[in-house]
C-alpha cells in the first residue's frame, strides 16, 4: 500500500516510534516530512490519534520488542500503522495481532510516496540529519531478513542527495549521517548505472557549502575493498569523520562462506590496516555474529583472535537468531546457553580492549563538535574520529570546543571544557 493510500484521513495527530538502524531513522524523518506536508501534526504518543510504528526485525529479540509495543498500543486503543521491515518481510505476523485491515507501509512505499518536489525536504531534530543514499544491497547473506524487506540495491540520484544535504545544512544541521544497507555499494546497481561510486559521491557532498561533517554509514567488506584507495582519498577532508563501520561478522573463513559474505577474514584485516595507515587517529567499528549455526569452538576462537588482533574501537555483538524464510533458519541452531556463553566471553574481551584504547586518551585535548543533549544533563560531542565524548557542561548544540579528556570508559570518554 502506498503511503498516501494509507487511511490517515484529514488532519490528524500522528506519533512515530522508531526501532532499529540509522536507515530506519532516515525513513522516519521522511515520514514526518510527508505527514507534515499532508497537514498532519506530529505529537507525543499520549496526544496521538494514530501511532506509526517503524519496525525492525533483524533479530528475534528486536522482533519481540516491536510486537510487545504494538500490543501495548492496541490495548491503549490507539490506531496503529505498521511501517518498516516487519511490514515488508512479515506482514502476516502483523495481521495476526492487528487484524487483516491494518495499514502497513513498507520501506519502498515511503520512497514511492515521496514526490520529486519533496525529495530534498527532510525533517530532523537538533543538529543531526539522517540522509539515506540507497536502499537494498547487492549481497545474499544466508541469515539476513532485511534483504526480504528492502530488496536489491537502488541508489538515489546524486543531485537529489546534494540538495538534501544543502537543505539540511541551511536549516542548521551540523552532522550529516549518510546511511544505507551498504554505503560502499552506492552506484553499483542498474538504477544508478550512470551514478558515481561512493568516493565520487562524497566529493560531491563535501563540496556543498557550509560548516558540517559527514558520518558515513555501514560499508560491507566485499564492496569497500574494491574502492578502498579512492574512498580513503575522499575521506581526506575535515568534512568527513574518520569513522569506518565495516561489519566483518566472523573471523572464520568457513563461517563467512556459510554466511555467503563473499570475503575472507584476511580481507577485513587488510582493510583495517590500510585505513589506519592513512588515518592513524580513526574509529574502526565492526559487527560480529556469535553462535551462527555452523560455528564450532574453533570458529569462535578465530573470531576472538581477529578481535584481539584488530582491536576495533567499537564493536556491535549479536547472538545469532534464526529469521523466517532465510537459508540459515533451516540449519540446526546452537543451544541458547552456548550462544550466551560465547557472547559474554566476546563482550568481556571487547570491553577490555576498548577501555585500554580509550584510556590512552586521558589527558589529551581534542576538538569536539557538540551534537546532542546528554541523558543526564550536559551534552554529547564527537571528535574527528567520531568518538563519543560526554561533557558535563551546558553548551550550545552545533558548537565546537576544545575538550580535555578526564576519564575513559569502554564505550565513551568523559571530558571538560
């Protein structure tokens, strides 16, 4: 169902809740813009006539959290519209809770319902704007349900992306998060056959006038290794954070083959070495799936050894959970207790490594861009490598300042002006 065919008639009070990744945040911002253009008012949940739940279903735990929230809203008597990946990949599950007549909006509906004139009009809060550059991917990972929801790669026109950046910067954005399921695949698809690849796109985006920085989103090792030298050339600007999110998923070549990731652990290691040679002060962020069905103790040790060798600054650790209609869901799953043990071991090693790295920065002075309000007062800033720095002072969002690092945690730094 197209977004504008959704049964949201007349001016209504609409609340949108978002689960999942940065791409989902970008979808929410576009839905907010569409709702406002259509004459609806964006409000808090308690004031809403209609609640749009922008769903994620990447793991079983996330799926359960989403379903719990949908049931809560149903009990409260809210009219619920379900958007996002669950609407696309698990519509029958949604209907089992909300009935056959539930309105659902898939990720592609959002963009099909987004007119040419509105293409650069994004809604955002504060000084952070999220701009999707593509939808879908070129991969066929055996465990991934997102492919069912977002399909094959479709890159968005570079001129519209430049307009989106300019519009956001003109309205006060200081941090631009460009996002996709695989940013380094940008331009590889038939839709964008004449489009530039990611390095050229970054050159176009950083040429937009204004004071802002770009955070580049997730890049698959399979695609990034093919453009790595040109990509690092494009990163040689103060307008791009030295932040590289390259999800390896496993340190075992056998498991990577079973996942159909199309690269080897040594490729990831080489990517990291090349990045750090060019950008000594940078953040390597990666993802690991622990407990894949074919993962043996030896395979797990290979992942652990890769973690210890590379020492990424940030790691996202996920326990494998079978997703419906994926190839991996047909394999015999490991017992949950074993997955929990491996996950706990992996997490402990990561936090020790990350703390040691962050602790080296205590006493250093770093230039910081203030981007968010702190949850417990103060503000949150980002340095050039996109490290999170908590500053216990009231500073204006979008401002820059020199911060002395006073304390280190495994996932963030504490600083003072």
